[in-house]
C-alpha cells in the first residue's frame, strides 16, 4: 500500500460504514421509525455501502429501555425484523461501549446472530477492558474493531502504548476517532500514519466529527494515508456538528459499486422532515468553538438548546474550562 | 519558502482578505446597511484582517444603479463615508470584473483614492483584457491581483499559457479560484504548486467555495503549499454554498495579531438576523451536486428558490447538461 493514494484510483480495499443510526441516534435518542430504518437499510444496500451500524448494544441493567429508543440496545430480533437473514452484500455492525454493556451475555455467538461486526468503543484508559471485549467478540466469531475515542486529548506516550496493546490483540480494525472535531487534515496525516503503521497486516479506520467543517476533508486525508474503513452518516447526522456526509464520501470514491442517489433519496424523504420537525445536527458556530478548544460538544449542545447566540462569551466560558 | 508548511508556524507572509461584501453581496444584491458595513470594517480591523473588499466597481453604463445596492459599484465617496482616510493597518480592495467595468475612467489614480488594491476578475479567455486592466491599475499606483475564475473547467494547456501571460504582467498576486467548489484538497495541492511556481518572486492567493464543505480545508491546503493570500467571509457568506469562514481561518492561523472574537460578534449581531430574515447561503445538497459536477451554482440556487427537494432528479438534470 502506498503512503499517499491518488484519488483517481479505484481502491477495492476501501470500506464505507454507515453509522447514521448509531451516531445519529445520539440526536434523537435512538427514536427512529421502523420505516426509516427499513429505508436506510435498502438505501445502503443500493448505494453499495459496505457496513451499516444499527446502534449500540447497551446494557439494560445500566440504561432503562423505557428512556431510549430501541437502537440504544439493538436487540437481535429488532435487527432481524428489518433485515431478515440479510441476504445482501451489506454487513451489519453494532457498537459495544466499554463499561456500558454486558458484552459477555448480550453479544451472542455469531452463528446465532445476523450481526457481522462488533465495534468496541473505549477511552484510552479502558484499553485492558476493551481488549477483553475484543477477545470475547472475536472468539464468538465476529469481525471486531476498536474505536479509541477522544484521542485528541491523549498526551505523551499513552496513545503509543495503547496502540501497541490493541495491535497485539485479535482485533481486525483500529479506528482513529476525532471525537471533538479538533483535528486538522495535517493532524490526520500524522495520526493516520501512526495508526496504519501500528496495524501492519490489519486495517485502520477513521471516524470524524464536523465541528470545523473538516469531517469530509479529514476522511479523505485519512483515506489518502492508507486508512480503509471510513465512517459516514446520511446528511452528516450525528451528535453535535455531526459526521462525514455519506453523500459526499460516496461521490468522492471511485469504486463503481458506490452510488450516491439512494442516499440523496433518503435525505429528501427522511432527513429533511426530521430537521423540519426540530431535530438539530450539523455545523454551527458553538461546535466550531468546542472543536478548536478540543472540548466535548455537550456545552455547545446546551448553548444551542438555550437559544443563546453570544458566541464571544461562550468562547470565554470555554477558555475558562481548559 | 518550504513546499509544505507546518501549521504551528507563525507565517507573517500570510494575508487574510475579507470579501464578505463582495461575494456576500451576490446573496443580498449588495444591499448591506451602513451599520453593517461600519461594524464589519471595525470587526476586520480588530480581528487583524489584512484586506477588506468593499465590493465590485461595476460599470454604471452596463448595470443600472437603481437595481443594485451601492456596493455593486463601490464609489470612492461611499467607501470614504465608512472609513474616512482609513487610518488603520487594514487595506481596502475593490473587485473589477473583466468586461463589466469601465476601468479606465472609473478607477481613480491611487493618490485620489482610499483603495489600496484592485482585484481583477476574469475568465481564462479574457486574459489579454485582464492584463490591460492590470497594467492600468498598476500604473495608477495600486496593488493588483488577478483572479482567474472557473479554472476547474479549463482543459489542456490553456491554463499554463494564461499563467505565463499573467506572471509576465506587473500583477502582484495571482489567485487560484475554485468558483464551483469542485476541487478536492488533492487538486488544490497540485494547482497551488502550479500557481506558486508560476509566480516566482510574486504571490499566490486562494478563493474557495463551500459546495463540498471543503472551502476551509482547501484554504488550509493552499496555505500549506505556499499560497499567502487567503480569502474568507464572515460566517462563510457568499454566493450559493458560500466561502471559507473567517472565524475558522482566523482561529487556525497562528499569527497572534489575528483574533476571531470580533468576527464572532459580527455573526451574533448581523449575520444571524440576516439569515433569520430569509437570506440564504452556505452548504446544501444541491450545491454539493453542482460542485461534484463542476457546474455553475445558478441551477442549484434556482432549485432551492423553487422549494424543490428532489435531489436525485436534480442530479439527473445536471448530468444531462454536462
């Protein structure tokens, strides 16, 4: 694999993963209608998307199912109600959050599940737990990723130590995650090389956030540096500033199996009405400011919810917290 | 100058040019209130912005002043009513559009004007006319740029021929202009090198559009490749998908003279109310599609104005026109 790909290449190694329901679920508390989910599944199949993430597999002991939509838990039967046996080329993933799931009991053996891939999300201090989760899912027969969150806040040699531990595990894909939308493309070039190099013989992935309107640009940059698993969401739907837009990424990639039209139809039919009904995601000034300051978007979400527009003062408040 | 700058560097050669009134004027027919213009001027001074473009110097023989706001014409006395003698470090520019201005008569000698820079905009087939305009403005005492528009549609050796002609002229700055928001950062890296190399001993600039949410990313990429004159607009206000956001660019640049706070205050005080009053600019799906297809945004502007959201069909319509 060359260090820097040419964008005119057709790279069959590249995989697009739609995580609209998982990251977008953080916008609507996982309250997607069955019609939405069915249409999204069909659109992803038609668009040539490689993986679709249906949601989190959260612990029902820690989170009350009455307080969330069903895709916070993503039960096997709920997925099957949409996809049947999933006789399509599209693979299915779920996300298991370290410390927020009962993975030993709630993740079935692969032979009993329509899920193909388990994505283990963790913070850098949870790597030992994540490795236990990776080993558990791998031994059950799944493809497994490790998505280390908030790495723009990890200093010194902690990240290198974490990457060594993860690369020695049976994981298939290691994800670079820009949780706060803090990275510039130049940072991505550096970090992607680190991740790709550490995963020799395995794969690297990228998951971006759009705080500085760089989610797509950073995804392209990661791709140029040999990162093969690329996350995207329809219309960028995801927490706060959202993610890389599927419609941008699919039109950029040169593999003829990808088509942006089914995704455009999803935007017309579902995403625009969801926005019109009051759901909010995507770039806005407060997200730029938390992104620049490498902060969690929760304060920006609160700022917007309160109807505030005094951005300078918000910047001062953020600066007092760093 | 190194071929690829490190973003932590403090580069005193970099200049930020605010063209909110010129490109944003295409959104509101140049109908800015005097209060807006005065506040923008003060904000740019306070933010350390290097140049502020007040508008076009269009021909009153070709365009009826009754049909446009005054910044389509940007008379000397209208600028002076805002800036007086402009006793600030901020320089003032106007744009002269090839074939749409009476530059010989309407551009005064520099000694009689508060304008510092004339930016000559042209298409590649107008280079001989542009060079006459450059020579005229230069001989009158101005800093002069040449902004060749729509170069993403110029094939073969026409662009190289144009760059040779412009670089042999007395121009100070040659602008790479991504009129249709068609370029990816990888294209910018290639084109910026071409422009910078062709302008040895002079300067290169970049003006982006945000059709693919890449205006900021492309501006950064151009900057890394030695492009020093960077266009931006407050809140990205500009035709169609708009431009690189000033608040993003200023927070990215490391020169301590730049401050994003005065720009944030402009957004709070003026840009949000303008949006609330119905003015539209910024990323939207139709602009993505014209950007991908390297088309003029006018069809997308019309599509949006008509309230259409059938994106797939719009894509088909565009494909029939290329």
